[in-house]
């Protein structure tokens, strides 16, 4: 009987540490790496990968795949680009905990990011119950859950923008305790997105205090990534520093041409915080366009009370005048995406009520309706027409800034999207299919701004270490066998904004927990993924 379930022979091993590659064989038994070295015999299955690179599976430190793992359990767009583990529940949005009294508000809030037409059933309340459902169905990748501050706030106080009372704070803290006990790795905030944006610094500091005894991470979409980027970063550092907790800055960037270059200053602030003992890291995606809900083009106060109230405000003449003035004069509290990107720089990706709009910019949509003479009025009417049910990509970032952040030794690479399949209707940001191959193809092979070994460290052991996952992220004996086999001379992304549903090239095999999920570039249909749970240190 073979000593190994699977043997990988003759590969160039890039182990995830950043060290130079080695030529080793890998023997896998019962889901874990049993031996690395020279293996003379064969396993129950043997793969000869001569000429190819073997690395740990890629770990996506910022994903929204908790919203798509039920309708797309095979996570096709992720597994085909080498992602074996994805951190979910980011930007303040997690699929639990839910309260029956406010679950309707939650569902309308998150609806643009849900898979249209799929029946989620909504038969869970706690984070543990939701991921129990995910496990029963099965998943091709490992899921790493966070709990979202926006989800907590909706469960306790809906879309009320007032400061949390003492009792409400205790309710949110209790829900966070429950989620951490259920295995969550930390708390995420999306501070440009209501209702997270309604929270002041005091609320964030008090709520995040729960994380310390659990060794949990505070992951945050900053309150501003444009005009107030520096101040927003300082707020995030304050939350972490006052609580003595680990901080992850999500999809770090500078939005709008007048803010380009600020990432040089923010990275220095982060280095200074680390010198004081604050564990701060960042992540970024290798694209110059963000992905958002259409409602985020409007000031945060418009969403007070929920999406239905927002639509009612868009029917009110005085509210329309106020919204137009705040956007046009760059006076709104939230991120002013329209001013940052312009009408032609905001492109619709998903729009279930009107598929004909997908792939068109706001300028194209409004000109097609002969409404561009007063684009604000045309926009408000169009949002009413589609019930605010649309997602957009916003071209507002600088390529030089992207390179600056990606080249930092403190940064990981992320998708900031959810896993999907080519059969899905509509469009999506191309990072759903191409993030990691784009990083390794465009930036590493073609532009040579990082050695391959360092690039692999940034997408394997660095995120695993940040998450305190001690048995993944490296090719090492005793570790779980999450492995990607690829051709470094051929790996590249193919997904584009007009045609995003395209798998990348150059990845031959993907192995999750010792089982082959991608073989010779094709999906096997295997679902060996696990829901990973935080090891509690109290």
C-alpha cells in the first residue's frame, strides 16, 4: 500500500517564507504534508510537475465570499486563480448575527451584493449557525470568518444614526462575544458605509475592546480614503493602540486625483505606529477601480432608516437639492465617488432589475435617456427606477499608488470581491477571476518589481501569520496541504472589465486539504474546504 495519498515530484518549491526555491518532492497523507525531500516511490496518485513552481495555496485576506458561498459552493472564480483560503465578513458586512426584528433591514442593505434569484432561506441567527449551514453544503475553499460591525449595529439598532446607548453597546458587545466564541477571527468595519459610518470613535474603541482577550483582529475600511485619508488612518490606529490589538487596513488606497500620492505618507504613519508597538498591516488589490453599491454615491444620511427610506428621500425635491449640493461641492461626509471619478468613471457591473445597463457608465446611461443635461436629476430617477439594486466599479485610483502599496513588505494581496462562476448573470469586477494571477504575471514577471519568492510570501505566509493560523501558509511537514502548482512564465489574468468571466492561465493544479480541486487546469468538483475557526486565547 502506498505510503502517501498524493506525491508531487520534481517541482520548484517556493515554500512561502521568502527563501529561494528548492527542488523537492512532496508527500501528502490524510490531508497534510507528510514529507518534503526525495521520495523514491509513488503515491496512490503521483503528479510530475517538472518545470513548474509549487507554492502554498494563496490566502485572500479580504473577501466577501460569505455572500456567495451558498449559491456558488465550488467558488469557481477563486479556486481557479489559486485561492485556497478566503477571509470573509469584511467591510462591516457579515451574514450573521441576525435579529428577526431587523433582518429585513439587513437583507435590503446587503441585497446588491447577494446573488440575484438564489433562495438563501435565511434560517440562521448566529455566526455559528450560518457556517454550520455552509459546512453541511460543502465548499471547495477554506473560509475564515470575521463578524461585521454594520451587521451588529443593524441587529441592535437598525439604521438609526444616533450614538449607541449604554444598553445598545452591551448588546453589540454580547453579539461580538458570541461570534468570537463561535470562531470569528475578528471584527471588521466599513466606515464609509452606513450604518458603520454612523459610529463615532468612542463606539469603535469600546466595541473593539472585546477583541483583546480573544487575540482578535480589527479589520477596517477607513472612514475616508480620499480627502480625510490621513485622519481616517489615525482613527484606526487609535482604536488598535488603545486596545492593544492587531490592526488590518483594508484595500489601502487614495481615491481621487487630488489625493494621489498620499499613500506614501500613510505608509510612513503605519511604520511609525509599528515602531510604537502597534501591529498594523495593509492589503491591496492590483487594480485602479474600486467596487461599490450604487447607494454609496449618495451622502450617508440618505440611508438613515434603511434603503426604503433612501428611495423615499430621492422622491423629495428638497432632499434632492441637498444631495446634489453636497456631492457637487465635495461637502458630503462619505466618500464622494462621483467627484473622484466623474460620470464616465462610474461603470455599472451588476443590475438585476435592468441587465441592459450592465457594462455602461453613468454618463452613457444618462445620455441614452437624454438626461445628461441635468445628470443629478437623471441619476436620482435612474436609482429609483432600479430600486438602488446595482453594483458599480469606480475608476478613481492611481497605478503608481497601487504599485507603492503592493511593494510594501507590510501588504498582502486581496480580491475584495466574492467568488462566482462563469454561468452567473451580469458582470463583476475582474478581480473576482484575476487578482492573484495578475499580481504574479503583470507585476512580478513582467514588471519585476518583486522577486517571485517575496511575492509568494505576501500571498501565503504573511496573511496566515496575520491571522495566527499556524498550520497553513507554508509548505512544511505537518502543515495542511493547501498547494498551487503553476507556470511562472505563463501565469496571467484574462478577466477584463467588459468581459470579466474568464479564468486565468498558467495554473495547472490546486490542492485543498490534500485533495485535488483543479487538475490540469480543470475543476474536479471536489469540495474539501473547511470553515476555519479562531483558536481562542483568553
